[in-house]
C-alpha cells in the first residue's frame, strides 16, 4: 500500500465530486444516477455506470475509497492504466448485471403471486408503483391477504430500492489483489490478528453469499450482497483470463 496511482486518484476525485453533488441535490441525484430496477420508471441505461460513483453516506464512500486506494493502486501498477480502467468498469458493470438478475428473479416471484390471484401485468405494475410510493412515504404498503409476504416484500424492495456504490468494482479489485498477492497479511477491524489475502478475501465473499441467500447480514441492512458477488465473479474471470495469457506480455498504458 504505497503511493496513490494516477487512475485511482482520478476515480477517487470523481467519486468525491459525485458524493458532494448528491448531498447538495438530494433525492433528485439518486433518481437520476443510482441504478434502478429495469421496470422502474426511474431506470436509465447510463445508471449501469453512474451508480458506481454514487454512495449512500459518508462511511459508505469512506470505506470504498480507502479500499480503492489501498488495493487498487498496486493492481493499477501491475496492469497499467488502460487495462485497470477496463477491469474496474468491467467488475462494476458485472456487479450491476448480477444484482439486476437477482432482482428480476425476486420481481418475477412476487409478480407470479399477484398474477395467480387474477392480476393483469398492468395491474402488477400499478400495484408496484403504489407500493413504492406508500413505502417511501410511510414505510408501509398493503397487499392482498393470502399471498407470500416474503415474495411480495422482495419484489417491492427490488422495484423501489436503487443500488449505489463502487463496492462491486472494489470487490473485483479485492479478488485481483488476492490472486496477485495471496500471501500479503491483511488486518480486520474486529479481528486483531493478520490474515493472508488468500483466506481473507474468499472469506469476505463467502459472508456476502451467506447474507444474500439467507437474508441475514452481520454487516447491517441495505447491502446489495449479490452486487458484491457479481463484482468479485467478473473480477476473477478477467484476472484469470489475463493471468492465463500472461497479460499478453505487456502492460497497457
């Protein structure tokens, strides 16, 4: 963890600019730049990229930018600027893809509940819009009795909750770091002993997988666990391919 590299510095500055702008503009910024579900009227194609520069709060951006500096700089030094950018955005977009895929699965399960009692697709869309408005205003919404509450809840949450943050790209960087520097000792805030990267990073991803599947998160709520897993997966695939091909014997500058 030495000096900050140039591309990492630029990415950090852009993230800070977006964060300050979102604090000034408020909800309007999140409606425009956060990643919404594809069936939500707020969804726009550019959000696949812009959500990576949005954050939910100061601690969110602080941890992500620290990780970007600490782990991204050595990866950029190894890959070069152009390939590092490809890697960073590839992992972030991969995170958005898996997150959206999981959300679509949740949406379809809930929609099937409503369709099963006679709702039309248009009525499902109307229900979601009304549920999203009620949830935003009061934290509650109503739905027909006898339906699977978990399925309906997951559908509404997927539809109404946007994704923000660079965490998907950061998880890709973490995987790359673990693959390139497996024996580097890392420290956890809540574990006062060093852990090698080859154990720490898979363990972190395993916790996200557990939380994503069970719905129980030791790190708190409002975390897009499958976005983390998507970033890690796409990061692994890119690094595995480049390692296998010896980075074409060149770095990209």
